[in-house]
C-alpha cells in the first residue's frame, strides 16, 4: 500500500471547468486513450508507463462508479507531469495551489490531474500508473456526486486504493496482525490525519480492506447503488443501511470479526507493538539472509580462484626443482678480450 500516494490525494480540489491550458515551452503533448498527457520533453518516456491506464484503466475506473468518459478531445482528462513537486503549483489552476506536501492532486472541475515525477526528498516517484489510477478514482467519485456532497474519507480512499492497487498480501497481512493484536483504528478515525507513519499505513489499509469486504457483499453494483442514493440527497449512513441491510458500524464489526477469525492464533504472539515487532523480526531475517548471500558469494569466488592458485603453486614447485641455469662464460677461455688502438702511429692495448 502506498501511504504517500494515499495522502497525496487527501485534498481533491474542484472548480469551474475550463479550456485546456496551452502546452508550456519545453513540454510535449500526447493524446492516449482518455488522457491528454502534457510532460517535459526530457521525461517523454514516462508516457509509456501511463499508456495502459489512459487507454483501459480510466474507462474501467469511471465505469465501476457509474460514470462514462466523454468521447472526443473536449472530454479528455489532462494529465500534467512535472519533474519537481515544487513546480506543481505552476501547473495548477489559478488560485488553487496543491497542498505543499502532495505529490499528486486531482482537480475534477477542471478535468485535470497533476503528477510529480519525483518525491519531496528528490527520489524518483513510485508506481506512476497506480498514482494516476488513484487520482482518476477520486475524479470519478466526485463526478458521481453533486457538488459539496461529502462522503467519509475511508469510503473515498478505500475505493481509490481498491481501483488502483486491488488486493495486496502485504496490506492483508498488516490488517490481520493489527486485528489479532487489537490495534485496529475505528473507521471514523480515518477522517483526520493519523499521528504516526505506521498509523497512516494502517488507516488506509483498513479503508481499502473494508471496501474490499463490501465488494464481496454487493460488488461494484452495490457501491454504485449507494452512490446513487447519496447523489439523490440521502444521508450516507441511511443510504448504506438501505443498500447493505445493516449500519456502517454493524458492518465494521462483522469485518473486524472476519479478520480475527481468519488468523486468531496470532493473538498468542501479539501485544503492544506486536505489529512493529513482527516487522522488526522480518527486517532482522532479511539482514541475515543478505549476509548469508554475501558469504556464499565470497565462498564461490574463493572456489573459482582455487584452480589458479594451484597452477601458480605448481609453477613455483617446478621452478625450485629445476637445476640452476649455467652461468655464461666470457669468450676466449675465460680471458676477456683485449682491444688494440693505434694512436699517432703507436699501438696501445686496452685491458
């Protein structure tokens, strides 16, 4: 689960629709499926990562929420990519800057999504496909409801995570450990910013997990029916009970019980901080595994060097076994040659 991705989308900004902004200098524009991608020329390769989402993902996301993308250029969703999150404000509609901590934001009223290619710490952004699908989900949900209609944050974020990431073994494991250890948060607590990174991950894992539980009950048909009633003016809680036959709190209790029942034996090993204890154990095991792999590589290198070392030792042994090379004797029976030089008619011998 992408915690940073989730909080990159907490603020879904709306406003009056307007014409697409001109392509800035140094940028290129590509129309792919439901999207009009606008991105720096040096980052044009990023369009390949988003092509499938623009062609197939966007219609699926909007269709699951009962919305249909308009055909034609006028209905394209503009997706602006910036190379630095600090430049997101330049791509935003006038007077509507994105949150200073965000790396992605949707402006449903402007049919605009802005994505940063890097995180705030300068590292490359993660899965751009999932990020775009997450923002498109928020846009589709906003289109499905009248302006100023509010739904719980767990509802909007859970849908966005399910539509962009689907099921996740890691997220499922986090939920089951938290459920067995009694550290699950109330869904109502997800309305505010959690007070620690671990609780951020847990909060959004819960939102996605509960929406997944509802999908097992009534599928996307049930969620569309719920949105339809809310869109007609019904209170969310009343609409939920009308569609699912019990209150949100009752459904939440059932979902929590399903987590505990599926992995109740974990409770024997859990307590305060058990989730992070498990993560620590996994980290330690990963370190030992890495060290073991490193040792095996060194052993393999040593084995590869053994034949060469044996060959060198053999040459050294042969060298010691051979008799010493005969010393070269000077010519003339060992007597150095004498050189005669004639100077002014007289003969001189050089010794």
